[in-house]
C-alpha cells in the first residue's frame, strides 16, 4: 500500500465521474541502477500519480504507461486553479473504462523523462551539474525495470493489468517479456514491436533539428535554456505524424488565418508593393496550429530527454536477439490484447497485428482488435465508446 | 526556332538511346514582368535545355515542367566530365517515351528558382543586392506566364504536350487554364489541384526550420551562405514524404551502420562507460541516407527559393475563386491525362483523380490512370515500363 496514498487524491472536490484533485508523488531509490548499456547511476526518482485505492489483497492495481511526450499526470486535475486534466482523463475515473472505483490506477513519468523523473536534465551527483548527454542511453527495458523497482517499493506486487499506447504500448510489451509473472493482463494500443524505417526517419529529423540548433551546445545548455527552435521544429513535425490526413483536413482544411489573407491569392493593383516582411507569416490555420504546438512543447519538455526517448523508441526491437518475434514473446504469460487503429500511419494496424500474430503462433492467450477511426495515431487518446468497451471487457476478463 | 539550338546538344557523343551532352541556355526578357501579387520586376531570365529538333511546322514541341527541387536539366549530361544525367533521363531520349527523335523536348528552371532562372538569389537591379525576401511572392501561374513568354520568344507557338509531375503537374494544369490554346495535350502526374492540410503542414515545418535558423538573417544572407542547417532539416523531412513506408523498409529496414553498432542494443559489461559523445551519431542506415540527402541539397539549392516555391505549392488552388474545380477547368480545351500512383501519400491517388472527375463533369476530354507502385510520390521519376507506355500512347493519341 502506498503510504502517501491518503493525500494522493481528494474525492471531496471531484465532479461526479471525475478523479478530482491529484497530487504527484516522488519515489526515490537510493540503490544504484545499471542501465542496459552497462552504465550505472547511484539512484533515481520517478514521479507518479495514483487514482483509486489498492484493495486489501493487492490485486486491483493497473499500471498506465505513457507515450513519448506524455507524463505521470494521466487523470484528474492538480488543483482548483490548475484544472488541466491528465492526458487520459477520458478513460480513467470513477465508472470510466479504467474504473477507479474498482482499480488502483497509477502512472509514472519514465526514466529518462523530464517531468520529475530522473533524466538528462536531472543533477548528476558526481558533478553537481545536469547529466545532459552524459546521461546513460536509456531503453524501453530500462524504463520498465525502473518502474518495477518503484511499484515493488510502494507495495504493488502484482498488477491486474498494464495499459499503454504508442511508446506506452512498447512498455506494456516489454513488461510481459521482462517480468512475465507481474501482470495478469497486457493491453497495448497504437504501438509496434519495432519501428519501421519511416518512423525512425521522422525521429532522426527531429533529433537533427535539436542537435544542430546552436543553443543545444553539445547538450550542456543551462536549465530553462536549450535548443528551443530545434525542439519546436521536432515537435511540429512529429505532431503531423500523430494525426491523419483526413482529420487534419476536417480540422483545418485550407482555411486561412482570417486577419491576414494570403498576399499571393489576392492580387492587388499592379505596382502595389507587397509586404515582404510578412510573406512567410502564418497564412493557413494549420500553420498557426503547428506553431502553437511547437511553442507549447518547448515550455514543458527537455530537448535532451527528447533525444534520449526517441532513441529508445527507435532501438526497441525485442525480436532482434532471436531474429523472431514469435521466439521473443515465448516468456509472456499474461493475457494480451493489442488494439490498432485503421488511420494510424505512424504505427499502422499491421504492426499492431504482428504482435498478436507472434503471440498466437507462440501459443499465447492473445487477441487483436482493430478500430475504424480517421483520427490517426492519436486515436488511442481520443473519446471512443468502442475503445472504452474493449478496455472494460478486457479488464473484466 | 531556337537560334541557339544547333549547339544545344551533341548527338556525336551520345550513347545509343541517350540524349548526350546538352548545354543549358538562358532566355532573358528585358520587358517588365508583373506578378500575380501585383509587384513588377524589370525583366527576368529563365535557364532551359532542349532535346531533339523542332520540326518545320513547329508542331512537335513538348514542355516538361519540374517539381519543387528539380531544374531545367532533365535529360542528357553536361559534359564528358560532368556525367550526372538529367532528373528525367529515363523517360526522355531517342526512342524513349518522350522520344527526342520525334519531339522537341524542352524544360526551364521555374521563375523563383535558383538554378539559373530569376529568383530570390538573383540580383535586384534596383539595389545591386540579391532580392532575398524582397522578391515578389511567386505563384504557379506566374511560373507558367514566364514560361509562355520564353517559349514564344524562342519560336514555339504551340505545344504538342505539356508534361510534369508533382509541382510540375500543377504547372501542366495551370497551362491549360491560363493558355488553353497553347497545348494539345496535358499530362500531369502525382499532383494535386490543391494541397491538403497535411501537405501544407509539412511545407510549413520546412519553412520554419529555415526561417528560425539564425543564418537565415531575415533572408539577407550572403551568396554561398545562408541557413544551411534549416534547409537541410527541411529537405530531410520532405524527402520522407517523397517515399513510401514500404519502399523505405525495403531500402533500409532497420539496418544499422555497420561500423558502429548502436550502443543500447548491445549491452556491455556493467560499469563500462558508454560513449556519450556519440550517443546520437548515425545508428540506422536510413539516418545516414537522410543526412546525405540534406547535405547534398544545401549545396545546390537556395533557402529563399525553397520558401517561395513551397509557398507557391501551398497557395495553388485554382478552384478557390469559383469554389468548384469543375467550374475552374471550364477553360481547358486540351486532351488531359492524369496519372496517380497508389503509394503516393503526399498527393494521393484521390487528389489526382479529382482533377479528371472535374474535367469529365465539365465535359472535357480527360482520362485518369492509376499505377500500382509501392515507391511513393517519387514513383513518377522512377523506371516504369507501364508509365512509359501510358505516356507514349497519350502523346501519339
């Protein structure tokens, strides 16, 4: 049982069906942690949140794993004046698919992250300076091993389920491989057991935008500084890959920013001087949206974390060692459900299905569901009664 | 008849079936040119090449229109020591689909370009300095109007056909709208009558990478200088959109650069120090390929031209004025063939088909062909006997 738990959420202030106010907590391990790459740090912190109560038998815990740019704040709000709901608030809460009346739901910021967990922006005790690129290369497996230590420390010895989308889905799969007895159910969405060349390519362009920004300074930028331009470019580009062409067209189409019509489509009288200073200002609404996404991201994310976590995504490939995903998943004992989304072109349905195919060939209890959406990769984050039903049924199975 | 034509190519040095050595030529108009935006420049130059001979009746000319990063050099080689073939050499030559034994084929670098035609890197006669972002906003229609002046000046009064892919296809369509009597046949490939929000979004990220590179210097960088980092990032990202996921996987898969295996997938003995300086060096072959593409591009392309030409792409929307592509194409009189490619996700088949649907609804002579490829947007540039047959038959029709 988590000893900080009574303060962790405040049902009194919660709207019906909502988690209410939650307080992030820190778990700190003073034991050394050795990464898959062989390097060791003297200890680490994971920031996490919990929703619902662990039952006496300790059998109702669900771990939620977040995606690249996510964090531990996946449900509820942080206060009456900080009402930004967690990133998966639509699926977590009393009576929701991840029903906090029944389950003890928890989520931590990953190792290597920048929202309170130890990562490149944390202070290296050996130098008193941020680790920067001296932080060890982190893998999906490292993230999972750190989570295992944390969960064990806060009294969770077995999980009813592990749930996550995108990079969260990779962690779900890796949990099944690294700690096969720890969870009864694995539920991965919009994910892959290895990225395609195209996904690696997009991540690489984002990394190059960061690495070549002069403010990256070989990774040794001051806290609050860093390659803001490069990180914003990386985020803008990545954001396109999270949506579908159809959803962008529905949301923005070719609509222009109303205040300033595009100069070239509105011919002026011959000889009139155009406004060259503004020739490349925002013209289309989709441009304005992307610029906003880029700016918002640099205020909440660390560029070195972005480098490390995208690398972890690219390098994840549990089948590499044996040359076969079917062999790799031999260790898994949990029931597994993988959910793909038809319009997800970053981790397309066939990559999701491939995980289940391998599990079934290895004689495992696994099933695959494909949801028809036109919202792209981010479908797993969005409201979907169909997805809620799938999740609810799987958790009750 | 082009008076420089006898020197324009050298059959004596040509391999059988090849155009041989070609010499780029310059057409300079000393008459003022007023852009669609209303601004006027005192004159302009277009650099071009020609292959084959114009017949006495002047009825065998074919105009080739290039894509965003293309230029006038679409066939042959520039010399025995500069053997880089033109970008469409596989389709242009004696006996090829654009048969230079029968047709007089020509192509110019677009207005706004940077390969010899007047564009942002050209000297503004009013200041003696490069135009930079004082260059007028250029549109697809401006490009076509400049081409019309050039062709007329070199003695071409009618075209057997106009052929182009991607942005070249937009020019083909615009030729049919702006100068309906000038060409008998319009052949557009892998193109669109208006970009989707996703295509605009990718162009916008590329522009932001350039605009926010400190070396862009508000567009006033010196010749040979400029935002090399931003331009390389823009090119790397755009290059991903020209290929398909399947073709990237076939070409690169998850293969790593042999000399330096990725540190994180190869655990070393605990306590070994990893090599943090190289943590984000090239790991996968696809990364190496993209970095090469980025570097090669900055040595041949001007960043301001990239801004102007992507803007022209984004703003092209002939249906905007009337609200209907069917109404917009009412002026077209030429036979039209549009070719889409199944794996093109930048300008997908349905956007190609939409052009023909509008033409047919307007009672025009138009047909659509869809080629099954898995090579993505760049399919139009690649070897395809099926495409060659289509082109040959259409030109003979």
